[in-house]
C-alpha cells in the first residue's frame, strides 16, 4: 500500500474518549480540524471486535450536542458501499484493541482499499492505540499474545514506525528502540495523551492533552538508535 499523499491523519498514543472521558482535548482538536460546529463522526470499532462497550462509550461522549455520531460495524456489516458511507463523514475514528485483527478485517472487507480515496476527498482520520498504530508501515504490538512482537504489515499510509502507550507500558521503552535498530526504520513513540497530526503524509504538528506527556523520535544511527524527546503543544490552558 503506498504512502498517503493526500489527507489528514491524527494518531494518538493513547487517550481520547476511551481513556480520557473527562478530558476532551484530543478529540476536540480533531473535531476542530473539520471547521464545522456539528461534524459527522464515525467510529470504526473493529480492533475491539465491535465491542458494545466501546460503541456505547463513544455515543455517550460524542453526544448530539457535540456532533452527529455513527459507527461502522464490520463483523455484522450493514453498509453496502463503504466509500459512499465514509465519504459522507467528516471524521473517522479508529478504536483501540487488536491491531492485527483490525488490519486483517479491514483488508478482507475492502476498507483498506477504500480509505485512501476517502481521505483524499477530505474526511479526517484519527485513532488511538491500535487505531493509531494501524496507519503506519511498522511498529510493535501485543496483538499476538501477552508479549510485544513486531508488526511489519501496517497500512503504510504514514511513513516509518510507531509505538503507542510509551509511558503506560514499561516494556515499550525497552523494546521499541531495539525494533527501530533492528529494522533500520525511523519512527515515533507517543505517550498516552499525545497525538501526531499528519497532513498529506508529512508530520505537521504534535499535540497533547496532558501537560507533561511527550513524544519520542527514534532514528537509526550506526549500530544504535538516536532518541530525541519531543515536547508536544499542550492543548489546555497553562498557568
């Protein structure tokens, strides 16, 4: 799958409505990108197996005063034309869960082929955890079991590798730099509450819903990895 040359994607390391129901800063940021007072937002909860809990929580947070919310189930699919349905949305929101299963279902259902056209016509994509990792070429994941393993077949819409939950999972600061070294592919790690905003395949902005949260740029260098802490733009008020 080629890298996306048109469209906007905001990948969260963690946070959003599922992890921070009382902190709307990341979700509000994505909604603001639409320029609309009541945008149309579609949850794609594939990574959780279309969990009813995820869907219910989404509708509680994205209530009718905030937006026009809907969701797309692929395990019990009722939508015939995916492009037509998603191109009517202002935001598509990929939920968290199992990245490997998400990718398999999206490809089997034809969604992976539809998304580049949807993004190119102006719909904004975002997601957290698995819903943030899936857009990149590679990363590390716990989708295969309790341990962390390489993910080498991401959608490839965004360049390089990605690691979510960099602060809340103590294994990741140990294993992601080694993954970058072994693959030779530069990437970003994002702590919970951090979002990477890409426009036309280029990183445009790094934002955060938490004042102390950070992103980490990883670059292969010689036989090792150069790690750079990047301070995001905090979206809240500063004292």
